[in-house]
C-alpha cells in the first residue's frame, strides 16, 4: 500500500471528505487514500489547532507536512494577511490542499513540494504534526532544514505523541541548540515550542 510520505502514493485513489470543526472554524475538506489520516482529522492535529495561540498576522507561515491541509487552512483563516506555505513530499496531498484552500476561499495558502519553496523565504511560525514514522535520521534532517528558516523571533510548534518519542525529540532539539519547551500536554500528546536560543 505504501506510505503517505512518498512523493507518488501507491494506494489507489478513493476520494472522501472530513469535517474540521473548531470553535472558530468549520471546514469540509477533501481527502483521499495515500495521504495522512484520510478518514478523520488526526487527534494530534486537532489538539494542536485547539491549543495554539493565533499565528502571526502577517509574513510567511509554514505548515510542515501539510497532508490535505487542515493546519495550513486553519493558519490562513486565523491570519488572513499572512502567506501560508503548505509543504509536503506527497503530490496527492498538495493537490488536495490546493483544492481545499480554493473551496474555502483561502487564497494565501501556497501548497508546494518541499523542494520548491524559494530559498530566501523565512518563517515567522511553523506549525507541524511531523511525520515521526519516517524514522529519526530523516526526521532530524527535516527539522534541521526547516527550523533553520525561522525568523529571529519565529516560533515552531510541533505536536508529537508521547509514546512516539516526544520527550526524546525535545532533548534532541535542545542538544542542537534550540530552545525547546513543552507548551502543552493532552491525551498523550505533547506540543513542543521551539525557538532560537
């Protein structure tokens, strides 16, 4: 069947839809097989979106590993003047995010492959439910690549299940020189807040 973190998912297409219902937002999102959590909004994603303060109201924001777009679209709805970069390796995910953003009239969402973000873009905020299952070396390389593009006052929030290594990830981030604190904890998920030292 393959993994959702492949560029071209092997799973045959089977379109579906889920509702993202938050206190300030209700979106119907197209989904499909071969992308992350196609049958429901992932609990970690929901906790992230229900917990975080509003994103910066202007500048460039990043949803790292956008899937079909629940985080990117929420950021765009909450910060309509900002540009939200929705990045993923999965082309099917990017197509879904594009369609979902257009349907929601959130025209400042930019779904792009990870290798297509202009090198000079710096992010005031990164929100992510990172693909822990790609393995530690790939995860660490991904986070190193994107956290280095935070602005001086930028903040990243990562939601990670405790039993999938949130505490060891927090330690690793600190060892790399980042300020990494636990911003929240709920239902066995941790939200890590990452800033420059």
